[in-house]
C-alpha cells in the first residue's frame, strides 16, 4: 500500500530547526507515516493522522514544504508543517503527548541516518486511480 510521510518542524531557542520523528524497531529514526486512503487527498490523510494519533490542533500548522521523496526505495509525498507561534506551555503539552506515542523533536545533525535514506525528487508523484 502507498504511504504518505509527514513531520512538524519547530525552532529551538537558538532558531535552529528540529523535526518530529520516531524510531523504528531497528532504532533508526523515521518520519510519521500513514497509509494512503484513496477516499481522501494525501494532505487530508496526513492531517487526519496528526489529529487522531498525535492529538495536534492542525489549525495551528502551516504547510511549509511539500516534496516528493524516495525513502528506502519507496516513493512518498512528504509534508513538512511548521507551527505558528505557540506558547512554551502548549509546546510542553504536545511534547508529552508525542512522547507517549514514541515521537520526539530532533535536530538535523541527529537525523543523519534518516537523511541519508531520503532521496528528494523534483517531479510530483500523482496517485493512480483504479
């Protein structure tokens, strides 16, 4: 089944980006993944999993980047969201919720293995019907 990937980008106190990731059974970082439901758009699919699995108020998110990537030889749409201004209290709340689901924010320097497995493509992948 086709997958869709997503992450949320936040900026630490020094203005450096961090990305929401989890670890797989081999202790390697991976992005949030969901199955593609043909009854919804790819964007709707990833927003749904952010709402239901991670309890994110998606109205606070802005789509920062949409890329077509290949991860471990699988073609995916990758949605990168950015939070608008959120309070430290709200961020602490989300961090606890994410942690219960195995997710955490990590700096790119800590994601070297994941980034090596991602091949970014410039041509969009259109979903086949039928």
